[in-house]
C-alpha cells in the first residue's frame, strides 16, 4: 500500500483488504520494456524448480528397486532436496541482495542445471543424494524472482506477477507428478533429470533475454554463517529423528538425542538471529503478530500436498493383492493425479476473484478448508480409486489457492521496509513444511508395518494428519481474519 503523500496517516489494512500493489520497489528498475515476457521468464524459472521437487515422486518405488535402497532411504531423495532448499534459499537470497538478484538468479539456475545432469548420471543412491542436495539451491529461485518483480514492477503488473510466480510452485509440482510417471514408464528414471536439465537451461535463456539488469546498488552485509550452521543442524536433527524414529524406536536414546539436539539448535538459532544485524532467517519479522499466523498457514500449504505426493504413488502402484493397493502402473497413477494438477492451476487463477469478494483472509480460510475436505476424503476411502482421485483433486484446488494467497498475505501484513525479509522467511517456512512430509509419511508407514496394522490404516493415518494440518491452516486464517489491524 502506498505511503500517503502528505502527513496523513497511512490507511490501516484490514484482513479483507486485497494485496497492496503500489509499494515502493525494493530496487530501482532498469526498465522492463516487455513486462509480460519478464514475468513469463521468472515464472518459467520457478516452474522448473517446482517440477524438479516432485518429478521424482512417481519414480521413487522404481528408484528404490534400481538402487537397492529401502523405502525410508528412498524418501530422502525428496527430503534432501527440500531440506537443502530450506537452508540454501535464505543464504542465496542474502547474496542476491549483495550482488544483484538477476546475476545471482542466473548463477543459481546454471548450478541447478549442472546438478540435474549429475543426478541423471548418478551411479548410486549416495551420488544421487548429493546431486539432490545441490539441486536444493534452486529453492532460492522463488524469493529471487519475487524480489526482481517487486523491484521492477508496480501497480497491476506487480499484482499479476504475484499471482503467476507463486502459482508456478503448485502448477509445477502437479504437472511433474503426471509427466514423471509417463517418463519413467516410457523411458527410465534417468530421463527425468535429463529432460529437467533441458527445461532449466531453457528458462535460463529466457532470463538472459527478457529480465533486464537492475541499476540498484548492491546491499553490503555480512553472511550469517552461525545462523546457517544452526539452521542446517536443527532441521537435520528434527527431520532425522522423525524419519528414523520407527526404525530406531521412538523412545530410543538415539531418536531422543537427535531430536532434542535439533530442537536445541533451532532455539539457539532464534537467540542468535535476534542479535545478528543481517540474519539468514530474520525471526524479528514475527514481532508482527499476523506473520506468525501466516507462517502457520504456510506450513500447512507446504506440508499437506507433500503427504499426498509421497503416499499416493505408493498406494496406487501397490498390487491389489496387498489389500489396499490399486494395482496401477506408474503411468496410470500419474494420469490419476492429472485432475489435481489442473485444479492447482485453476485455484491460483481463482485467487484474485476470491480476494476481491472475500478478502485475503477469507480466501485463506477457503483454501485451507478445501484442502481439509480433500484430505478427509482420502483418509476415509484410501482403497477406492475414484474417491482417491476426487479427494486429491479437491485438495489440489485448495492448494492452488493457498500457494497464491500466502504470498499476498505476506505482502499485505509486512511493513514496506521488511517485505523482503518476510517473503524470504515465508519461503523457508513453506519449504520446511514440505520437507517434514516425507519423514512423517515414512514413519507412519513403517510403524504400520511393524505393528501389523490393517493394510490401509497407515495410509489413512497419513491423510488424517494432512487433514489436521489443513484445519490448523483454517484456524490460523480465522485468527488472521479477527485481527483487523497490523501490529507494528
């Protein structure tokens, strides 16, 4: 929202106010002669990053067999990418502030492409995991793209960019589930990365051609190495305890020690970041109460779809003789996910209409509630193919709205001079939510196998957890609706 041109106080936003579009840009524009191509190029980069997150999901069972890995070890092919992204995104964002967002974005994209080629050639699970960790740097493309849009666009063009760019996260993830399954069945899992590398390089060419250089001076600030170390150690500790708890034993010294160490490191992270001039994760933005609520909603938006991305391919591709599996081929399971991918895109396009009619917080409530309905459907009828497809499709619609609305809420509720830090923190929070899904699902499935639970029960429990996370998002959005004033 634009500052008032006179001494008149700035209008106080309400929870139903649409996203402000006239804030002063974070950096002076070098001139965007072709704004549509500019937004398309940034959207293409984010789309490529989002696809590579989930492109491997339909191939996880195949990867496990080919590389001789257990189900839990295979799950780290997805988790390693997300975990690395949660750590690397704020670090790279810091570099973007210092050396220019366009320059750093191009470096990130080329590193991303090189790591993707390395993954295609990986001879073992260990090498593949290393490549996936390096690929995680691509998570920074999202905040870098938003920073470029915020710095070079204004008015309706900025509003459009903040609809398209966040929408690519959900769309890319959904399309990847379909394309990935077809590629694995028709070719091999290595082609997932080969085709992905070509897409990444194509998006780099678009950035070179259509994203102009910024003329803004670089921001000089030190890299927060202690914060980076604490963030990485804390996330690894907590996620490792969750993922291995079923194997080590939930009450075992190893599980408790690793989990407690992770929690302690995250607490220390908060203490250190509060005393750091240029923190890698600016927790000080949480002094604005609504941003805490937005972060809770963002965790749900990141967590819920990844529960399905992990569980559904296993459920659909399991033989019918198991008592719970649908007996689908990789391609068939991928096509069953196609309606959800389409509805993710539709949800993103519906968001501006919902914001206009219901307000930003109202649209957030709708997003989380629709996700909850889809998750409940999956939990009640996990062995019924049509119910699974319908439930996942409904969940995709809500998720598409959720991806778009979270970025708008951050822009609405964060002070103008802290929007960049708040956007970066929100991206980290969403990635952490996504990264937590794979260990949680793996732990539930492993616990069901150990206890001899009814065949479909572990999958139902995973979907009930997703429903609970969605309801947490509903509660956070309702609380946001009840806060008509920014706490500054």
